[in-house]
């Protein structure tokens, strides 16, 4: 008895000596506190606030609403994001299935002839025998160190990251459509204004020709006017190309490929008509902080990836500890059908299992180090994403501020050009000026109008960029999906 106790003690000592040693975390990377993210005090807009969920409806443009609605209803980029969510959900279910009890039912039958010259003599040798088995097997995973729970938490983090990525794909798609649509409308507006400039410049060329015929002008003045006219016609060709390019961009964003299934979106793009561009009442929040984290889907996706990485470290740590599980079965086994359902044919098995990592520190610590390095990399990505998010908001807000100031100056320039045209028309009626002066004044006003339209387009694009930087109305800190019952 004493000898057995000594042997048991020696075996336990060897086991404890061989248990894997967990290396300490040498270089953990700290996650940046998003609550401290703020804008410079000199970055202000007229209004304070965050974008609404369907921010594009603030432009009151039915064509834009229809385009974004169509794109969000079915698009390859969204299909890919949805598939990634589905894959992450299956990971949650797979990890949940490892928890608690699992059960399987086994039934089998076989018939076998034993060799007459083999191991078993007659009457077994040379005879046929049948064996029937019905067995219920059960297992229970105690998950003492939380390894399976950590795996579920990691899978849930991937699901929430996928959901945030889906929202990011929606936001990126709606922003791209709005910007392409505004560039299209800008090209149409400037092209219409350019048509008036071409008309006035053509009239100016004819006026120069008449003045030359009366000896009141020289040929160089006419050539200069004709050169300007050709430059205008060149610009008109560029606007026409811009219109075609933006139509194709919208077709691609809507997923139109020319097939019958996508005829409606294609007709939607072809049916677009010029509309007067009107900026929306844009705003900028006074403070960013955690609200920016909640509203930026890319930050939410990065945040959940960090949570996944932390859970994966818990999984790697749990591998260092011993694991105890319980398995058992109850069933019936017989070599004849008539005895299968009788009491003597019953079988019972109960088997607890203990697994302990011995002399495996190098492998386990390598896996733990890999998980920790992955965590540091993901935290670094998150920290960079927070900095870039604040930078995007600041740069887009400053851009919009500058455009607003330019618009104010441009309005003054347009008013001055309108006054000059009015003065030239009044002097023409009084016989104090010629028609060429009026045409030049009209061309000057149209050039100022073109500058105003260009700034208006820039303002709309900057508004969309700022809305996108602020998260486009998205707000979701992420919620765990329902976990299926823990059974095989």
C-alpha cells in the first residue's frame, strides 16, 4: 500500500513538474480612449448636430432618393458583407454547440463468419454470427476555465464586426451615389450656363465682324473672340463627357450589368433629369468623443475586432489548464435479434476524462504569443482608425468652412457683375455704349454664375463627405446575437 502511495506521489510530482508554464504578457498595447477625441475650437459650422439616418432625404430630391433606395435593396458589395455576417453567425452556433451536454444515438448491425482455421476453434470457428447494437452516447463539457465561452465571445465579436462592416458598406455606397449624382447635376447645370455663354460669345463674334466691316475694329479682335468661342465649345464637350461618365458610375454603383434582371435600375439611371442643386442644412457636432465611436460603423467594426482578439487570448490561456469532461453511454448489444431487447443485453459505460498539458510550454506559449501579437496589431489598427476618423471630420469640416466663405465672396462678385450688366444695358439704351459692351458684361456675369455653380457643387460634395465622416446617421454599439441551445 505504501509502495502504491509513493508511486502515486512520484507520478503527481512529475505531472506538476511537466505542467505548461504560461509566459507573462510583455508588451500589451493600450487601446486609445475615443472619449478624448475632439475637434479644434476654431472648427465650427453655423448649425450643431449629427446627420440623420436617411441623411440624403434632406436634399428633397426624388431622383436621389430612388437611386439610393435601389442601391441599398440589392448590391454585390452588400451581398458580400451579408455573407460574411452569415459565416460569423455559424461560428457562434458552432462554438455554442461545444458547451454543456451533447448526445448522439448510434444503431448498427453486422453479420460475420469466423475462420474455421483461425484463432477461434469450433463451434465459433467456421460459424456465422450476427451482432446488433443500439446505444445512446452522451458527453458533458464542464468548460472549467471558460475556453468555450471565450470562443463564443470571439465569434460574437466577429458577428458584430460583420454587422458594423455591413453598415459601413451601406454608408459608403449611399455616399458614393450621392456624390456621383451631384457631380452629374453639376455638369448639367454648368453645361446649361455654358450654352448661354456660347450664345453670347457667338453674338460677340458676329458683332466684331460687323464692326470690322465698318472699320471700327481689327481682325485680331475677331480672332480673339473666335478663339474664346472654341475654348467654350471644348469645355462643353468636356461637360458632355462628364455627364456620360457619371451615368456609367451610377450604373455600376447600382449593380447594373445590362441583363434583363437589372433593367429597372438601368432605366432609373437613363431617366435622370437635370435638377436645380440645393445644399442641405448641414451641421457639425460641438463634441465628438464616444458619440463618434458609436456613429462611425468602421470604428464599431474595429472595436469589435479588438473584443474578438481579447477573447482569443482567453482561449489560448485556457489551453494551459487541465480539462475534465464526462462521457457515458447506455444501450443494448446482442449477437441475436431475439435477445437484443432483453435485460441481459444492456450495456452501461461512464468515463470521466482528464487532459493536462505536460511538457508543452513551447507550443502553447507560441500560440498565446501569436494571439497577443494579433491583439496588438488589431488595437493598433483601432487606434489608427480613431485618429483617422477625427482627422476626416476635421478636414471635411474645414473644407466646408472654406467653401462657405468662398460662396459669400462669390455672391458679392456675382452681384457686382450683375450691376455692371445693368449699367451697360442702361448706357446702351441712352446711346452711350455699343452692343459689344453689353455682350461682354453679360459674358462676365455668366462666368460668375459658372463659378457659383462650381462652388455649389463643391459644397454638396463636401457636405456628403462630412456626413460620411460623421457616420451618416449610424448608431449602434453592437449587441450579441442569440446563442442557440448548447447541444450537438
